C-alpha cells in the first residue's frame, strides 16, 4: 500500500522534468546559473539606466524633490554652445583616435609576432602601460608635456633645435596631446588581442599560400586581414567606446582647468561630471547622460552592422 501510494507521487514529481528534452534541460540549467548575474545587472545596471531616463525630464539638485520639467533639459542642452563644442571634441577623440589606435596596434602586433628574441619581455613592456593606474599615467604624461627645462618632450625638442611647444596650454595642441596619451595607454591591450588573433590563424593557410607563390603583401591582404575580422570588429567597438567615454586622461592632465584650455579638450563624460558634482544639476546631467548613451548605442550597433556585413 505504501509503495503504491509513493510511486505515483515520485512519478508525478519527476514527470515534467523527465519529459523535457536534453536541449530543454540545458536551457533550464543555463538560466539557473545565469539567475545571479542577471539579477545583479538588473539591479546595478538596468535600473540606474532607467532612472537616468526619468531624471533627465526632471529638475533635481539633490536637496529638493525632483520636479518634472518635460524636455526642458534637452532644449537647454541643444541650445548650449558649450555642449556642441564638447560634442565635437568627443567625436574628434573617436574619429581620429580609433583608427590610429587600431592601425598602430595591428602593425606592432604583426611584426612583434615574428620576433623570437626576447618576445615575452617586449610584449610585457607594451602591455605594462595598460596595467598602470590611469591617474598616475596621466600625471606622468603631464610632466612630459611641461615647458623646458621640466618637460621631457620639450627638452628633447630643444636639443634638436625645435622651439618649445605649448602642448597642454594650446587650444590646438592640447586635444591631440591627450589623444596620444590615451592611445598609448590602451595600446598594449590591443596588441595582445591582435596577437591572439594572429596565433589563431592556422599555419597551413600560410604554407599553402607560399606554395602558390603569394608574396607577403598578398598573404597579408588575402589571408591575415580577412581572418582577423572578428578580432578587428571587437577592438574597433571596444576602442570606440573607450574614446567616447574618455575621462581620466583629460581630467588629470588638465586639472588646473578641467577640459581646458577654453573647453578645447573637454569630452562629454567630463561635462556630465562637472554638471552633476560641481553644479549639482542632476536632471541636466542625466539628460547629457542619455545623449551619451544614445551615441554609444548607435555607434556600436552601426559599427557591428557595417563590419559584419562586409
């Protein structure tokens, strides 16, 4: 009697799971393991993003209750000439910094992959700046750009007979100087990723190409670059997001006048920071954040679509 009573219950309790296919069970277990990280991102990432959209249509200064103002923050933002200058600066970092970083890191990785003597040491030296704290690295480069006799770069230019350059004190030279620092800081990571992509290409492809009489240039154009497409797509998107969100180098290298001189180096992230934590205009800062989010999302999706479709 007992066995008869328990048997149906055991069958019923395991019946649903037993009727699932192997692929369905794998999906269930996948969601079980993903439950914690998904919950984490929902609380830490998704909720603040939705909250930013809400705050962007309010007037809030941290002291008083948020007051709904509609699209006034956006109208104020698009009518602000400083915003458009900051917008141009942000896209200057993106348009010039990303291709330079990608081409330079690929060239170094391509030739470094062929080096056999002290290969590990050289690779470590390239990767070391990426491990350095951004603030410390920015202050070192700020020292490099100082006028003579303090600045290392101007001292070298002086030995070569070149007049001293203002660099961070010039509205024309400050942005390229900071961009060069940002490229150098992330160069090691991009080199390592490109080298991993190069090592993943089967050597049999190169051997077959050389047997067919292809030169190094043809092999590079027909084999290496096409097979590195997934790696290149990742690094282009990664680098683009990094330049659109550039902050540490600008803030620390122009700390006397953050984003200066005359806002010539100020990116959108620094403008958001100053609006929120210097002026305490949280609603206005949230509107700027929404604009930055829209730009990041649109550019990332466009790059993925263009690079994958080719």
